[in-house]
C-alpha cells in the first residue's frame, strides 16, 4: 500500500505541530509521499505565511523597503527549525528570495515560497528526499494546469524515490516561471501526487475530524460525515463547504483513489472517506447541508410564454451577453426565474433587464434581492420517500418562507431558496429534522 499525505497550514504552523505530523507519518510506513502547505495560523489573530509573503512582495513591487517583513517570515521558519533541533540554515534560500523580490519575480513566485521552504524543512525533519514542485508540476502557457505532462514527469521522478516531500500549491511554466494554484491549492498538489504514484489512499490532514454535516458556525458541534461520494462533495463544496479545494477532487477521481480527511490534532479519529461510489448507506437520509447567501432572483412574466419556442434562450442570452452565469432557472407556465449572484449582477442589472426587454419582450420583470440558496445533499434521497416533504415541513414549522425549490434530476440534492435573514434558521431546521430528531 502507498499513501500520499497532505498536511494543511494549521498542521504545520509551529514546531509543536510539526512533531505531531512527524509522529503521524512515522506511525505508518505506507505514508511515503508528503505534501506540505505553508505554515498557517498558530492562534486566531495570527497571519498565515502565505499572506505574509503576499504583503511583503507587494512592498517589493512598489519599490518600498521590505527587509523587516521578510525577516519576520524568516523568523517563522527559524522558530520551527529551532523547535525541531534541526541543523538547517535557510540563509541562502532567503538571499535568493530577497534578490528575486527586488527583481520583481511576481506574486505567484512570492506566495509559492511558503510551501517551498516548508518542504525543505519537512524533508530535513523526516529524512525524505525534497522535490521542488517547479520541476514536476506544469502549467500551459494559457495558465491551465498541464495534467498529462505533469503526470508523466512526476510519476517517472517519484518512481525513483522511496520517500519524498513535494511542496504544495505551485508548479511552473515551460520557461521556469512559477505559477500557483488558487488559494488552498496544496490540496490539488496532493491529489496530483496521489494520481502520479497510483496511491491506494490520499490522506488529507487538517484541523477538523472530517467533513461536517453542516457549518459549525450555524450548528453547535455538527456530526462528522463518515462516507461521502465525490459527487456529493462536489455539490456541497460548490455551495460553500470549505474543507477541501474543489479542483482537488478531479485527479484522484479519475483513478478512483479514495480521499481520507483526517485531523492532525486527533489522529485516532477515522475522519471522512470521500469515495467514487459506495454501497454504504449514509447514517442519515441526507449526507450534508450547505448554502450561500447573496443571490438575486429575476422573475420574468409573459402570457403564453409556455408556447413561445426559444423564450428561455432569449432570456438567458441577455445574461450571457453581460458575462453573468446563472445558478438556477425554475419556471412556471407564464413565468421564468433566473437566480444569479447578487454581486455579479448588481452593477449590470439595468443592462441585463434592457437586454431581456429587447430580446424577449416580456410583460413584466421583477427583481428580488438578498436571497440565500441551500443545498440538501444525499445519495440516500433517491431510495427514500418523503425527503422533500420533511424538508418543507421543517421549514414551515420554523416559520420560513420558501422562495424556490429545485431538485436536480440526479436526485442527489434539493436546492431551496430563502431570504438571507432566514438562512441560519433554515439550516438549523433541516439539520434538526434529519440528524437530531431523525423522524
Ligand atoms: N498556502 C496556500 C494558501 O494559504 C495554499 C494552501 O495552503 O493550500 O492558500
């Protein structure tokens, strides 16, 4: 068995955390490839090294002095190195970084140094090989990740290593320039490495004991999901679940490699398994609840709309022409509603409305703002009767007005639109009925 283990920033924020990570890795010989993030926050008000690097580089770019800020970053690493009693100096590395900052190497380069340096420290601590991600993870000139080239080079390189550390978050263009993934992108690197070595498991270590059924800011101590499918997780991440970078699912999904989300601070917990498919029923009918605030609904009415071929296309064309993507389009006989992100739509609203008038000649258009969308997700819904009924009964009991309902044809989720101000209460009501009371 081969395992790829990725550790997030909070798992590597201090020497103390590094020691926990070292113990986890040494406890299982199969944990042979390690992907670290940059050091994260040690306490609530602390700053992540990645953010320190962005701030430091913006000074450099503006031609200001950045010595103090760079020294603070160096101190963060030195504290870890000292706490681990390592014979390691990053002096040379920091000289190169300072020179490249002065030479305006770009903020992708700057941010990537967080993982790069942490990878060097981690490799020294574990006695593993260090592989610079710039040599094995590639981007195309248009900025897209080059999956084929990366897989070829990375799998060949790792086939010669028994144990290695590959820093997360970045790779390079053909000319050697550094490019990072979007924020939280070390998850993607972990997934890419798992694919390259054909790992049996991709363990993703963080500071929670798995994916929670609902947002802990809304529900006190929500339960952990034991098993979730890639598709369910994708629905939930799209709607605001933050545990795992959504693009990180694709590389392992192609190979059917399961992901195990684990807690560095509670390694005995089983965590959550993210799998392709499973015959395991989830403990409850629903697997998870997620949602987002800040949507607008544009209600369009026109008599006899139902018989006008092409009406829907004309409406959506106006959104397309203004570069706005839509979320949901529930429709009635003479009405059609388009849900969009309020912040994307707001400053283009009159243009879109004018476009709809021009293209589709509706009787009226009415805009409702400050709406929230909630996704109730669960593979168990397909085979259980009455799920929607229970959702709406719970919302009615909680005095919440439902503005929109949309059930995907996969029967994997039910999307509900409510007013922003009802968002938390709606999630609590749904969690209550399915998880707490389990009626
Ligand atoms: N360090 C990067 C960030 O803060 C990438 C990561 O941690 O995954 O976004």
